[in-house]
C-alpha cells in the first residue's frame, strides 16, 4: 500500500541526499511527482515499506518533516 506525502528536508541537506531519497522512492515502487524550489523537498507517492524508513530519519540530520498530502483551505 502507498500514500501521497510531502517530504521536507533540513536546510543544510545536500541536493545529492535529496536525489538519493527520491531515487530510492522511485526504485521501491513509489513515484516522486514534483520537487519544490523554495523549500528542500518533494511530493511523492511513497510505499508504506519505504515510508517507515523515511520516518526513522525524521527529526534527525536529514528530514525536517513528513506529512500526508492533502487539500488546505482557509475560511
């Protein structure tokens, strides 16, 4: 099973590290759908098995946060 997520990396993470994770997602049955320009990160369909690996890096030296992609609205 997989889901749509936003993955945001820490400011000092290299583009090579971001590319490595994007490639691993694509190689493990997921799909990086778009990359962000202002913040370091991407939107992707991430298989549950790889999501667990990414979540283990959250809060460490690479990943700032991971959250489900969804619609945001204002009132």
